[in-house]
C-alpha cells in the first residue's frame, strides 16, 4: 500500500503527517513505529494521521513507538501548518480536535502558529528523579499529558539521555510521563531538555514547555510570559484564564512524498 506523507517539525520536534481525510486508514502500533524509525522508516518523534470527523479536522497522534498520546502541542501546530498550506482551512483562527479535546489555533502576523492548550494543572505530587548519577526533585504537572518537571544547575550534566530516568514512587506514573529538566537562564527565560514518553529525548516538546512555563510562573510568582529555549529553538508560553496557556512558535513543512507501507513492514 502506498501512502502520501508530509514531513514537518516545530522547533525540531518532527512528525510524519499522513493525510487520511476520509478516516479509512487503520495503522497498527508496529506500522507507526517502523514509519517513525530513523533507520528503517522515514524517521520522526511521532506520527499524525489527519482526519476529518463530523466536519472538523482531527489529529490522531501517535508516539514514535506506536502508542497513543492525549495531545501534542508542537504536532498540533505542524498539522495546522499543513491545513493552511493546502488551503483546507482559510481562516487565521480555527479548531483542531484531539483526544484531549478541541484546540484553538491561530496564525499571527509573523507567520508563527499558536495553540491554546490545557488546562495545565499542578498535580501536587513530588517525585525523585535520577539520571546520570544525579538525583533531583520533580513535580508532576498535566498539560494534559503527564510531565515531571525538575530544575537542574547544568543541562549538560544529563548526558545523552538515552534511557528513561529512574523515578519514585513508581505508582504515581502508571501510564508513564514526560520528564522535563530545566535550567534557569534569565528573568522569565529557561532552557529545557525533555525525555518524552514513548520516544526518548527530543529537540522540543510543546506540552512539556507549557508545563515548564506554568511551573516557572509559580516558582517566580509571576503571570508574565515565559520563553522556553529547547535544543530546536524557542517557544513562548502565555497564561490565559482557567489554567489554559497559549503556545507560540514556528511550524515548518520540509518534505512531501510517498511511502510503501508493505516495504516498511517487511
């Protein structure tokens, strides 16, 4: 079976987009995993199946290992870029459906794409997180994906982050979580590295940046916008009423092509 695909990224968080407007395609977790494999497939942090349901665009998001995720902040922005580029939407403000609910999308005068995510909630749970022989205190936030946020002195101490950080108590994260490590840069600005559930370390994580921003606003007792510097660029997060946030940054489409699903699965 031949499938059309688009490759895109948001601050280096990269995705394979599969247009399936009529909702006919049923990809298995193994098929998703091989498509996202960087040696045997196209390579990506996640896969987005683009579907239209009941007149609304819907993002069927999968992690690189084929598992489902509630939402993906950068992925939603990249899907929005696809819809705009193909003129499937013509408004600068529109909605994309996700497993976590509808997401409001907007295109600004600088060609940046914003999404409104949340609510971003402090779950009031403290965990210990160990990586590369260092131990940190992590706080659990939902955005609505689960995120464990830890402040560190030096992000370079974390090494290559190939393995899932060790955490306790384990029963607090029965479905796993994303682990964000944060280094303070200046007032209202931080640097972040992330180990994403079902993926590994990625160059960016939109919902993770949102969790970090809300954590830092509480840490600094401010409502000011937070700039989160990730290895793939910068994201701006602003607080909105009802614990919602606006995530803004670049979203880029870099390639279109056709993949052979049978060849990938062999």
